[in-house]
C-alpha cells in the first residue's frame, strides 16, 4: 500500500479504508478482509494510463500477477494463488474534483473513508458521524435516482453490499431513497410495473431470512 503514489488526486476509499478505520479504532486487526483495495485517481485518461503503467513497471510482476483492464478501471491481483488477498483496483473518476466528491456517491455510509499520505505518513480521513457508525457497527444506506423519468439506481448491488457488511458485523439501520430531480421519489411510479422489482423483492426477502438466522433462538421467539 505504501507504494501507491498518493496525492491530492490519488487516494484509497471504500472497504479497505473502512478496514483501516476499524483497525485504528479498536487497535486490533478486523476479522474480515476487504474484497479489493480501490485506488481512486482523479486524472485525465492519458495521465491515468501513465500512472498505472509506471506503477506496474516498478512494483508488479507481470508474469506472476493477474491483470484485468476495463474502461477506466485496472484490476491487479499480485498473488492469484492467494484467494484471501484483496485485488488492487485503480479507478479513474470522470467527474469528481476531490475525495469528498468520490465518497459522496457511495451508497453505504461506513464506506465513506479515505486513506492518503500526509507528511509521509498514511492517515485515515473520516467524518465524525461516519466514525461513530463504524464504532457502533451500524450502517445507513442510500439509494439515489439517476434519471428524471426512471428508477435506474443500483438497488440490487446496494442490497448485496448490505449483506456483505452484515457478514462483517454491521447492522443496517436505514435505507434512504434520494432523487436529484425531485423530492417526490419516485415521480413517475404510475409507469412502473410490479415485475420491475421482482428481483429486488427476492433480494430483500433473502436479506430478511439471513438476518433472522443470525438472531438467538430466544430473541426469534419473542
């Protein structure tokens, strides 16, 4: 992680940063391992490609590593034989101007943590309310409407992440629906069909069953 070229425009955010925040809070290594280490890069495309190429040339064994390139994302698995080792993902952000813009789009509040290097030392940057949520092992989720005439928010992905963080010891306290177009969410519900939400309902029911299975028997009978 120290080899990452941290700067105002290059930083880590998401689950790896949350892991570091937990470590700093409880002074013990968390029992869970992040799925990946997301390095957000606020550079134009050519500068992003140069940064990743330079990093790979100096720190990545191209023969022993697995590398996958997607649009604006480069995933690097340094040791593919170790399934528990998180991948390193360089992510180019097209419209973000700073780290606050990036984490402001995250759908789970306990993920809104940033790691960067300040005065040569890696530090965790996190708001007090988010830190309190991590300390209390609680999370709040946000589902945002992306277009004025349709519900194109990643609800299923949010639910999957909720289940993942439940397995890491976090309890979901709320799901907030947000619209950038109108406070009435959704605006055009008459255009929606029940089957549009069949997969979402299935996912929510699965989450409820999973949570019920985690409760003590005595509590489940009350």
